[in-house]
């Protein structure tokens, strides 16, 4: 692809002086960014690096450069943000200091349960190690946004001395892992930052400056303070850093990637002449763009549908009624607009609300192993996304591994290392998952659950040469009635007529995706303990809840529908009328 495929606005992003590309949804950002990378890397004697925060974004860049494989070969670099710093800073520095390679995990959650969770004296499933992080002065604290609702309830109910003890244990465990050379993404970034403030700094930074003419950082709005500091050190030593961002899509505050402060501070350092806006949307109809513009709270430019945008409804649809009636109405709207449910998504801030709208059932609650098993089976039997199904398989794999008697591996082993030490492949655990899911179709009561889980583990372990723990029914007790009944109800609702091929998801999981039609659930109550997205939208308050809604709405290509529950219906109409957004009530 050459620049003849770029719009006039996209061509402006190629100017050498540009240091910030503010790209709205559907603006052809990836096309423009790849072309910039291609042009820099194609210059004689120049090499470039392009990094993003997700493997899917990196894979898309590699796919678009496939016809010029030399652009993907060293000394050029295309990869994730983490892999860049691992390769050029953290790994070589750690090897020099410790004489061995570090081992990276995306999160402490990827470690086995007996290591990744901290359990209070009273027992229970415990709290995730990933919820604790070091402060600048070296102490540890818990990050509320990293806690699930049940984890938060557990933490809140713990006595102060127990909270202090668990926090100290998190610090100790963190130190043991680091000494063993096991690093999470956050740990590795902090390690790199410390290295760049030592005597090694000048040599490392000078080497990177000589190697790369430019470092392009995609999804820059997802940077937290540590990431910004790393990039600033590179920039201060002469490496040109080009940020590509839609600050209104900053929806990962659980890792302190906040649009409110971090991004604004960075933007203030960039001259206006070095900023290239991309606000022409090639993805969505003008009605959808009007909603997206109204939801923007940081970017100043309105989102405008381009002449190449798809045709679709000139309105957004507001579905009025009770939860159980909404999917039938949504299907009628789809039919009237010639759109298939298979090309549509039900979205909400939380997966629970999206699933509940589609299947009319509340979420499973609690911290027990039975809840985790039943939730995973529900995902595998339902129509969740690929990411949800993969997460469910990983959950069941951890459950199976926890049933092994004396695995003979160190407490700090990752799941891959645990599997290697046991001499089994991940596919073997997936076989057990498949058997358990198939057996679940015959369950009539909680006793069937306990018997079936025990049988699957016993038979499977015998095939793999593993020894299961004794009394498996005590290790994995049957679910209580308050868990079993909602699970049965959800299973019964998986294939109702109103589903018709729809899939559900939380909005975070579809960031970067696009669908012909989107239905967004707006429950009457706010998500967790946050303000409500509609309250923030109506008051023009910048918040993560509002930005999450922005991301969800901007996934729609031809049709956007909202279901505002209860009193939220009148509130949404007030907002749409205020901003002149065309809508139809169904």
C-alpha cells in the first residue's frame, strides 16, 4: 500500500514534524500509522519501531507489512510496548546482573492459584496478588479498581490488622518472584525505569537513539505514568517519539492509565503544529458519529462520517420496555434494517449486564471453586466471545492443576512451567474441559456436579499418569442452592428464541472491533461504585464510565441501539434532544 490510498487528512500524519496523531474511531488510523512506519523504515540508513499495547494490533501491522518483509526484520522492530522494553532494556540488564533470563507473565494472575492469590487466616479463595502494587516509596498498597465485586467485599470486611498482614505478604511474595526472575508487565516496566536511572542509562539510551530514527507508540492513551516516564527518557536522549491516541478511549484506569491527567500533561508539551487530527470516520453512519461526538469529553474535534462510511439507519434507536421484552424488539429493528444478529453485539460496561439482557438472568456470585467452574462452563456452552471462552478454558485448567497431589514444582512456577514439570500439554487439560462441559449437559442436581467433576479428574489423571488429591468431593464441594439455581436458570436461557445468534460482551473486550449493529444496555444503577455514565454524559463530566460508553457506541457501523432501564429512559432522551441527535423510540 502506498500513500495514494490515504485521504487528505491521513496524508497529514506523514509529515516528519508530527509528534501526536489524535485519531478518532474509524478514522483509518492503522492505515496512516503503518504508512508512516513504512516510509521511515524504507529510507536508506533509517530504521523504525512501532509498538502497541495489544498483540492483535501488532498482528494487524505485521499483516499490512507482509508484502515488504524486510520492514519487519531487524534492525526495525514491530511488537508490543512491553516486548520493546523487555528486549532492549529489561532482559539484557537482568542477564548482566543475575546471569539468567527473566521470565515474563502478563499478570500475576497467570501464576497458579496457590501463588497468585493471598488468603486471609479465615480461608476462602483469597485476593489476587495483581491487586497490590508498590508505591513510589517502595511500600505496597491495594488498588481498588483491580478488585472484583466479591474481592472488594472480602477486603472491606477484613479487620485492619489482617489487611496490613496481607499487604505485607504481597510485598514479600512480590520480592520472591522478582528475585526468581519472574516479572509481571508492571514489574518489568518499573524495573526498566530503575535501570534507566542508573549508570547504564546513557549507554542504553544512546544505543536505542542510534538504532531507531523514530518510535511510533500506538494506543498512547493507554500509557500510565511509568510508561510516560520511559518514553520521555527516550525522547530526551534524541529518539523521536510519535504518539498515536484517542484520549477518549482511555478505559484502563485499573492500571492508572488515566485520560484525565497523564495524557493532558503530555499533550500540553506538544506544539499545535506537531499535532495531526484524524476525525473523519470511515466506519459509522452520521447518526452514530453524532452520538460519538456528543460522548467525547477530551478530544476537541467532532467526528464526521466520511463519504466512504457505510449506509445504515439515519437514526439511533431507543428501546423502551422491560428487560424481558428488549431482545424481541431489537430483533425487529435488525430485521427492518436488513442486519443479521450474527453481525451484532449486546454490550454493557460489565459482562453480567450484557448477558443478563440477552438471557434475562443475573450473574453467578461468590468466591467458591464451584462458582468458577460453573461460570466457565456457562461461557463454554454459551455464545460468548473467543476471549471469554479462552478465559474459561484457563479457569478450568487451573482448577484441574489444583487437584494434582504434590505437583513437585516450585511455588513460583508459571502455569506453563507447571505443565512442563508434570509432562502434560495444555491440550490435555482442554480435553478434560471438553469432557466436563459435555457431562454438564446431564446434570440434574449439585450432587451430579460433584460426582462428575471428581470422575473427570480421576479418569483424566489416570490417563496422564498424574495422582489426584484424595477425597476430591471435599476438595471441590458441591455448589450450594443459592449458586446452583441461578446457574441452572442461565443454562436454560442460553438458547432462547430471542438470542438468534447474538453474542454478548463487556465493552472493554470489543475495543478495536466493529459490528454492523450494537445494542448497549444502560442499567438504572451505576456499574460498581462509580458514577453512572448517563449522569456524566448529561453533566459533561469526563469519567471512565463515559469513555467506556464512547468506546461501545463507536463500535457500531450501521445501527446503534440503546436500552435505558427505568428512569434512565427519560434521561437519555434529554441528552439526545439537547445535542440534536436523531433517534427513534421502539
